[in-house]
């Protein structure tokens, strides 16, 4: 039988599991919002960001109000926050995404857990959730701060390194495949030749541009709402708290955060997250294109394009022996679809900043963090289990290249567009080569055709 202890808040007494650090307000939320329990809890990245900002707040308060935030309190709070940041207290953060739109209950969850753990560390009841852990703060400025901190951390520490890893793979593949010429394709139809390394360079540059766009969003995310308190006026926060706490967050994370210049904007507008997630959506769109290119080029093995080989990681069918599917391409494209859906949710949520506060922040957090996490992990998986093993099927590329009617484009300067079109149609209708069609129509001699018709030179 589960054991309980009695906690209280401004509304009265509440029974709380005896082995948990949370208190009354967290328990009320746990009972009132049984929506996705155990499945859609507040992202751990948000939980850990709360640990960072609460520790930073104690440091700033200690410097500005040492008579209230004593050295003893700061030390105990700091140690408790370190445990939150390290994920050691994850089991004490049970609340779901689908709660109050300001994230108030998650802020109080952090306040209660850190207070009770800090008191345990201190060996005395010296910290109060509201008076000490939440000193100089409000849920209205802490949650958007946690959202910005967690977004910066996951973008810089997970998404960008994943992009760089796949980019490096494509750079290697470019060098390894220099000089291999293949048929280009537009509209899913044959087009003029392209080198395989040029095709890969398009993939690489897309990723490099996505990285640049993500990085361009970071300065906005590094502006923190902390110090605005309830409505942006900074009520109950000492002068200089906003800059001091931003510096403390910077020191703790090793990343340069600053205080938001306008707290009224910081509390109510989520435009920075819309912009940053737009860059993630661009990355998702490029991953969709790259993964689709790879699975088309690898299609077959006999009845498709078959121009590249990709690693064979697992059986692809429960009924067709020997079948192998482009599964890494499929996971990447499914992740891309999820990110695109998340972008719509974030856009709608960000548009709902009424008056002095946006109250759709938990769903923004949930979708943003999921998109970043999925993309980072998906890209690493695609790289490690597919991209690094891509090899060119040179024979098939050569066959397809010389079987392409669009090579006739090389004849335009010599016989004109309309005669080149006639040549292509004759070759297609009679299933003969371009040379046979061109010579048969009397447009060029066989010798002149061989002189001007050099597909490998069409890519330069």
C-alpha cells in the first residue's frame, strides 16, 4: 500500500506520495490533468532547464538580496538543482504537457522538488518553494525562460552536431565519386547529365544552409524573459536581477544568454520559437528530399533505377524472401512529416498571445523539443545506417546515361532545337540510338556526331 504524507498550500491540505519530493500544487495538478499520464509528460529538456534557471536565480538573488537568499540557502538550492540538471530527480517531475497554458504547475513542481531536496541536503527546513526557490520570479517568466534555454541547448548540442556529421559524410562521398557522370532528372523525367559528386553536393549544401538558418535563430532564443515576473513589469524582482540571472545562466551553460530587452514582448510573443522551428522545418524538408533521392536512386535491385547501393540492414518482407527495403529513408521521411505537423501546431499556438501572456507554452515546448530531438536522432541514424555506406553502381549509371534521349540537348548548337527534337522522337519511336536517328535524318554525319556528342563533357 502506498504511503502518503500531508502537504499544504493556500487551498488546504493534500496527500502526497511519501517517497516523492513534490508537494501540494504538483499533486493537485497530477490529479486534475490526467491527460496523457506517463506518455506525454513535460519534456525532460524543460525539466533540466528549470534546474538551470532556478540555480541561476539563487545565485542572482544571493548577490542582490543576501539577507533573504543566504549563502546556506544558495548552497543547498544549487546542489538540488545540480541533481535536477543531471536528471537524477526525473521521477519527481510527473506532470503532463496538457496543463495550464502558462506552465505554472511545472514551475511549482520545480519549486517544490528543489525546496524539499534542498531542505534535505541542509538538514533543516530553510527553503520555501515560493519564497525562496521562486524568489524574484513568476511562472510567467520562468516557463518561457526554460523554453528558450532548452531550445538553445538542444539545437546547439544535438541538432547542429547531427547536421555536421551527415554533412561530413556527403563531403567524403563527393570526393570518392568525382568523375562519375550519370543522367540528371527533372520532373522525374530524364534530363541532361550531371556528375554524381555534383548531385551529392546539392545534398551537402542544403544541410549547410539549414545549419546556417538554425544558427541565425539562436541570438533571439538567447534572450531570456526572466526578470519580467508576472506581466513584464518586473514586480517583486530587485533592480538588476534580469541581467544578473542571465549572466548566471550563461555561466552555468557555457552559452551566452542575455536578458530580453522588452519583457512585455518576451512573455506574450513566441515569435522567436516560430522562427527557429521554421529552420527546423526547412531541415525536415531537405531531409525528406535527400532521403527520397536516395531511395529512388537505390530502387530495384533490378526493376528500378538501381544507380546506387545502400546498406542492407534487415529483411524487408515477411513474405518475399530476399527483399531489402530503404528503411532508413523511410524513418527520415516519417520524422520530416512529424516535424511539419509540429510546425503547424507551434504556429497556431504562438498566435494566441493574448494581452500580457501566451498560454499555449507547454504545447509549444512539447512540439519544439520533439522536432529537435527527432531530427537529431533521425539524421544520426540515417548517416550511420545508410549514408556512410552509399556506393555508386557505375555500370548502371553509364547504361542509363547513354540510354537517355535528353543527351540530344548537346546537339542543339549544331542542328538546332527543332531538329534535335525530331532526332529524339525518331530515336524513341523506333527504339534506336540518337546517333542512328540523327544520321538517318541527315542532320549530321556519323563522324561529326562522334566529334560533338560527348556526354561526360556536358557536366562541366
